[in-house]
C-alpha cells in the first residue's frame, strides 16, 4: 500500500507541474507547434513510426521547457536584481529548449522532405 500511495502522490505532483507549465507562453506555443506538426504529418501520410518519433521529440522538448521554467522560478526567487549567475542559468535553460526545438524541427523537415 505504501508504494501505491507513493505513485499516487507522484502522479499528483506531476499533474500539478503540468498545469503550472500550461501557464507559460513558451509551453503554450510548443503545444500549438506540436498540434500543427501532427496535422501536417497526417496530411503528408507520415508513418506510425514517424508519429512516434515526433511525439518522443515533443515530450523531450516539453520536459526541457519544464526544467527551464523550474530554473527561472528558482533564479527569480533567489534574486530580484541583476546577477550574472541568474543570466547564465536562464541562458543555459533557454539553450536547452532551443536544442529540443531544433531536433523537433529538423526531424520534421526530414519527414516532410521524405514524403514530397
């Protein structure tokens, strides 16, 4: 029973994190981007494997966005003034999200090219 409660609590924390992430403009844009890509993949006749890879890359990107948001929340809590560590932390988080979006975009360009 202890493990079941642990899994239930972890699920609730994860869902709360998901709801918090939905308040971020960047995450909203990423969800819209994913929905548009799903539609495009359907229109070009992408394979089930390609949809699966797209979904995996999206989940990776949204996980990076969640971590980036967590870094920003912590940094904003630590200092209200300019601090070099704060700028670097936020820049690194942004770069991680950029890398995820780049992987997602490059793969999608490949899928589009292979179906044209």
